[in-house]
């Protein structure tokens, strides 16, 4: 039954405007919002099912030693660690069916520390993420505020400059990053969403990542109309290969490869900030027709915080994915189709 709910929700979230889908989407939104709003009043249930204080963990990684656990409210866990408040801090938030020590978090952490001397902190909310998607989806409303408390703790108790804090999230983790930005007292420099999850993401910006969550929000879309949101949600939204629904080189699959490409592209951009040059354009169709503006931006780590709008680009089918400036040449020769948006 659960897969059916996901499929129906994806259809209702796909942007279709037919009358029956509009009515169905309205019903889903109304009932889902009722559930999310009522749950906080069930104190005992919340304490058991969604106790983020007990089940969300923060682990520090640096170039100077082994990993170390940081605890909100316990300043000594930070001062006695290798954390350096004068360095930039990257906070990584994994998605559904992931943890703080595998896949996205592990690969991203390694890439950052190989290229930069940063504080890299992983958020582990796997107690909630290794579950039915619907449960994990509701849990992000408790995990996000917990991440916000952690950032506020670093700023208020450890004297970290919020301008040095960058939160990066994949899939549901992107929305956790957004909810953290929405709940924290300060305003961090940047939040990056990598293919923010679409299923069951309904409602206004208080339920998801959006451009108000940080001083600069950039988003990479790789599986639009499928697992990831298709509408622009940041200051700068990047649509490699049209944003999907499938990425070249992934073949016909259920979305795992395509969904993960968002952070694979980002990891490559850490190593080469100019690997993914993109052009500002109204749609994928206009991009393929070379009917775009002259404004360029680099997708990933090297993006300008002044970038605004939708940007399109092509990638290779296998690593290295970045085509650099070559990506703007002869767009009309593309063979990988993607929906116009």
C-alpha cells in the first residue's frame, strides 16, 4: 500500500492541472497538514517516535585527528575537540535510507577534507531515516529544528561566525537543512540542496527548503518529476541535463543513480570549482536551442552568491562529469531529452 501512496503523491505533485488531480492534491495537502500540525500536541507519542534530542548525532571530522562527537549544550565537547572556529564549517545532512557515516556524508566529507582544511560535521538522523518514507518525511520537522539548535549552540557558545557556516543536504536532508535555516536564530551564509525530495513534500515554504532559509540558497536538480522537486526553490537553481528525470549514463533505473548524481556532481565541483559551467535560461528547450542569456554561473562549490535564476548545463555520462566551458558549445546536438519547464 505504501508504494501506492508514494506514486499517487508524486502524480499529485507533478504539476498536472487536470480537475480531478487538483482536487486530489488539495485533499492530500489538507490531510497531511492536519497530521503534521496535530502530532506536536501528542507529547508522549512525540517523545517516543520523534525524539530528535536523543536520536540525532553530530560528528566532527578534521584533518587533525579522528572523528569526535559534538553535543549541544556541552561546550567542552567542542573546545576539547579539533574544531577550529576560525575555519569554515560544512554541515552535511544525509537523506532517506542513509546515515551519517555512509554514502553521501562519507563521500562528501572525504572530498572536502582532501581539498580544504575545514571543520566538517555530519548530521546522523538514521534512527528516523531507516524507516518507511512517510515516517521519515514527518521526522524531518523534528530533525530540522534540532540542527538549528546545534548551529545556534556553535554561534552562541563557541563564537562561530554564521557567515562561515554552510549546510549541505541531499534528498530529505535538503529539506532538513531548509527547516534548520528557518528555525535557527542566526542566518547562515549558505544552504545547498542536492535534489531535494519531492514525494510528500507539499505545502508552503515552512514545510521545505526555500530561498529564505539562508543568505544564499543554491539547488541542484537531477530527478525532476520523479524523486526530486522540479520547481526552483533557491536563489540559484541548476538543472544539469535538463534536471532529469534521468541523468545520462544512469540507464533505465528506479532513480537511485539519478538521485545520487546531484551530490556526485557537487563532489566533483569541490575538486574543480569550474567543472560545471552553466548558463541562465528560461527552459531546457531554450538551452538546446541556444536561446539563453549571456549570464553564466558555476554549479557546485564555486557558485557565485550573486547568481539568481535557473541555470542549465550538460554533463558527461561518466566521471569526470564536468565539461567546463565546453558545456556551452553546440547545445542543439544534444541527444538526452528532458521535459521543458
